C-alpha cells in the first residue's frame, strides 16, 4: 500500500528471473495480478493487471499493478491486499490462485506521525508455495 497524507492506493510489485537458459514457447497460459486497497477489510479500489505476455516474453524483469488513487480523511483501517491467478502452460491443470498476504495497517498515530508504511524486508518464501524436491 502507498500513502501520502490523505492519498492512498494499493500496489503490488512482482519481480522475476528465469534460470533455465533459453526458453521456447509460453511459460504461462494466464498470469493475472489483482491489487486491492481496503479499509476495514472492505474493498475501496481494485485493479487487475494481465501480465501473461510480459512474463512469457521477458526472461527477467519487474512490473507493478496499482489501484487508482483514493483521497480520504479517514486515517485508520487502511490496508493493501491482492492475489495472483495463474495457469502454467502445458501442465494439464487449470488455474491456480495465490492469495497474497495483506499489508499491515497504515494509520496516523495521535502525535501525527504515520506508522505501518515503513519499508518491509523481503519475506522469506512460504513453505506452502515451495514444491517438494523430486526424489532421486
């Protein structure tokens, strides 16, 4: 989530790098990111970004998906959230949905300073998102 005074927006940034050398064909049939700006777990703004072609055509890079800006004097309860819906090419399965962990609440403390929008360290990979190694 991005906040500047009374202006906010939801934002998701993705980065990727393939380490498989030359790749021929499409990696994904679908890769859609949805960014949401929420207040008290209610969606205030949402944006879906189809990144399928970008991921299929670039071996590495980054991209962002952002909601529209929202201006509000309400200071509490603002969070960013999102999900990724993807379909791996030629895996014989349908879409997967990856619900992203939402941001912490961004709010103004009684002394007027903002909390919750400090830069976060990159999270460790979620063990549930990591495939089991192949048996040798």
